[in-house]
C-alpha cells in the first residue's frame, strides 16, 4: 500500500490535517462555533470552484475566500438572534456561487466531486508540503497563543474579568479556523470537513476532564479516523470520506453512551 | 499607620442621561473588608468599572497604592451542566505567566496552594458543570486568586447560594483576608451577610453615599428593596 506515492502523500497529508483539525476543533466546540465552521467550508467550496475557474490551485482559492470572509462571517454570528438566518443566507449564496463557477469553468463534473467530497489521489507531493507548512503555521501560532486562547474559549467571562484582549483573540481564532477548514477539506472535501472539526472534539468533550486530555483524545479520534479511512478506502475502493464519516460517527455515539452511563 | 490601599477623592461620574455620583470620597484600608450596597441601578457596577480603570472619572481622582494587585470575580458565569473541564482545569485557565502551553512545576505548586486555600482539594477533579453552586463560586474565587491579588472585588458572589453555602463562602473569604491581608470589596444585596462578615459598608443612594462601620448599620435607614422583610419574599 505504501509503495504507491499517492498513498504516501495521502497518509502524510491526512496526519497533519488530523493534528490540526483535532486541536483547532476543541476550541471550535468550546467557543460554540461548529455552525460557523460549516459555513466557512461552504465558502471554501465557492473559493475552490473559483480557483478552478481562473486556473489556480483549489487550496489557494479556498484559503483566499475563507480568510477574507472569516472575520465578517464571525461578526455576523455574534448576535444570537440573527445568527441562524444570517449564516444560512451566506451559506446559500456561496454554495450558489460555487456551482456557478464550476459551470462557467466547464470542467468535468469529477472536479466538483473532488472539491465537495475530497479525493486522496488528487494530492501531489507539492500539495502535501503546502499542507504541512500551513498546518505547522497553525500549530506553532496556536502554541504561542494557547493559554490566552484557552482562557477565552473555556471561560470568556473570566477572561474578560482578567482584562484579556478578547477582540484580538477572536479575530486570530477566526483566521486559524479559515486555514484549518481549507486544509481539512483537501482530504474529506469541503462538504464534510466539519466532521473533522466537530466530531473528534465532541468525543473529547464527553471523555476528557482536562484540556490536555481533551486535546489528546480529539487528535487521537481524528487520526484513527483518517488513517483507518485511508486503509479501508484503499482495500475496498469505496470513498475514503465515507469511511472517515462513519468511523467518526461511531466514535461520537460511543462517547455519548459512555458519557450518559457516567451520569 | 499604613497608607490606604485605595483612595477615592471627590469622584464625579454619570452617563449622558443620568448623574450617578458627585463628590464621592472614601478610602479602603489594607486588609479591610467592605460591603458595597445600594439599590439596583444606583451605580455599583459602574463604580467597580471605575475602580478597575475601565471607565475614567469625569472629575476627582482614584488613587491606588503602587503595589495594588486587583482580582475581580464577576457576577455571571456561563457554565452549563455539560461544561467539560474539571474544577482544577478551570481554575488553571488563569495561569498565564508563560507563553508555552504546558505548565511548569512551580505553576502546579502554586495551583495546588490556591486550591488548598479555597478548600477545594478533595473536589478538584470534579466536573465544574456538575459542581454545586458553592463549589462553583469557590472555583471562581480560586481562579482570581491565581494572580495573587491583594485587592479582591466580589460581585454578588453569594446571590444564588443557599444560606449555609453563603456562610461557608464568606467565612472562607474572611479567613483569606485575615491570613493574607487581602482587602475585599464585596458587592451585595444581603444586609445580614454584610453585617456579619464585613467591617464597614459603603452605601450608595441616589442622593449621596455613606461609609460606616457595619456595627452602626441600621436596617431602617437602608433602601427599601434591601431590607430583610423584602428579601424574604
């Protein structure tokens, strides 16, 4: 299996993706931003489709649109009363735009499938290095901002009382989320990237009691999911995304069960 | 005689539609415990924001001793029953002395000490979301104590607690104040607690203010909504 370049690339890429989404996801869940992550992935879809249309790499298109829109979308979602409608409106618009760009670029429909549902054969070595570099950027800046980000995410009232600059932290995290959505989409596709950003952290939330425990559980759940997904996909020829989604759902419901039992 | 920790001198402040105080003057001695009382809307929270430096006085001065380190325990926390962290992990969030994510041995020892001070050692592994109201308040207090303040502002810390838990928490606060010379400003509606656990009270009213020993507190002179009869309801 590892004799093939594309499998090596896929494993390397998915390892870094799982690390990033596993860690970032813990904060997405704590900050109640799962819905926003989903919207950003739809915006990323439009960006990737736009990239195909103008002839740049899909990942670059995704990064461009998610980073540019993250702060605006984040602001829109602050007021709970308007959140759902505003975000749904933005989601619809960008999904529509994505379809438009794909139609205009007149590429085969397999392109759409790749962007939406992911592909492991499509990842070149150069793509892998770009993913690794982006993941490293996210992880390194997060380790520096970790304590403030953790305080702000898990106890916003306390963080405000201690005089943390919550605006700055909020914007920083939206940018990090934009990058994470874009790189995560390279394996599971933009339609399902929020699986990796929400289910492993949800497992961690049910099973962990400390932040380090939650991070380890979340990353482990993400890694086991993508690795097993790749192996199963390789031997069955079924879509990897299906296996990843199924495995993460099994993890989630199992963790929920354990959590309920404990109560 | 040591200089006061905090001096408020002829403070005037108001919002464009409403004057809150004119000529408010008082000082807080080191190690003292003071209740801040007054009817809703009289400007207790605004005064705290002024003391914390989040608002600027229109005239007058707020002077604090150069070594003052303020710890603030806010009134409302949004901790739901599903909240994932243990008491210990929650308290630890306020430990921000280093830029790296992991905690040093010295930090762990400091955390242990604060947890011991707040009598949470046996309960530190408990999930905060499942903890009792009193344990939650102690955890909030412990979190604020991590920065080693010598001036602690407690904003309605006992509001949602039953009588026994209130007593327990205030005994703890008084003990900390005596042991470590902590100056405490306790915002409350509870005259009984104010009289029992604090040395003096600062009463804010629409027309002025008074700072007196709690020994001299006369419920009859208090705003109607604070009198015990009203509290029972």
